[in-house]
């Protein structure tokens, strides 16, 4: 249920891998240099320091290289995040109502459900509303999470591709039974969805 259920999830994982990869390389580089310096320049081997002046080339390099690295990571992270905030034209809207401690989904035709049913291969805008405190709608398989804030309408865009059932969780501590605040998203084929939405 936690696999990559959407192309968006794959993009999020790629960015994650990129950032973790760069971090691991940096960690290895810094740790190796640190161990080398501890051994090579300890007091026994190097009783008197010979190079104590600053080195401009070195200082420019360790400002410029990390800046480029950080901007590089930011670029990819932001590009993927931005994708999740743009509501495509023709997106289907579903109203999400979060309350202690349950989810409710309301469709344009007035149908209500405790589990979310959506058609595959269509963009869906989820309008997030809270009836009481702050919640957070989290669909792990879609790698997407958005705050559901009392007194303010927030939104989330999903584009399910693979049919199937995935978990929806509340990811913001919202009281005693927060840990039980789960629901499911069922991604149906277009035909199945049309049949489901018409049944009351
Ligand atoms: Cu909650």
C-alpha cells in the first residue's frame, strides 16, 4: 500500500534520492577529511603549525560549491512541489471535511462518503476543510500531505494513475483518537467511478 502509486510519487522519490545521495557524499567527504586531518596533523606528527594564513581560493571554493549544491537541490525540490500546487483545468473537485476523528468526502452531486472514491487518470482538487482543530491529509502512496486548517480552506491536487486502494492518514496530532484517524482512497476506472457516483 506504500508503493509509488502515481508519477508524482516517483518524482518525489527521485528528488529524495538526489538529496540523500548528495548528503551521503558530503558526509563521507567531510568524515574522511576529518579523520585524515586528525591523524596527519596531530601534535606528535606536526608539533608546529606551518600554514596559519587564510587561503582565498579555498574560502571562495567552500562558499561557491555549497551554494551551487544547495540551489541545485532547491531547484528540483521546488519544481516537484510546484507541480502539486497547480490546479489543472478541468480538475474534478471533491470537498474534504476533517473532524475529530474522521474523514468525510462530499461530491458535487451531493453524495457523501467516509472513504474517498476517485477515477483514475483525472486530476482531482481536494478542498480541505476542518470542523474543529488542525488536521493534515496524508496519502503515503501518493507522497502528498497537506494541512487541513480550521477556519481556512486549503487544497490538494492529486492525479491517480493506478487503480487500487490506498491509505489516507491524519498526519497532524489532533487529540485523543488521532492515531485512529484513517480512511482509504479507492482509485477506480472511469466506468466504475461513474457507476459509484450515481448510486446513493
Ligand atoms: Cu486529525
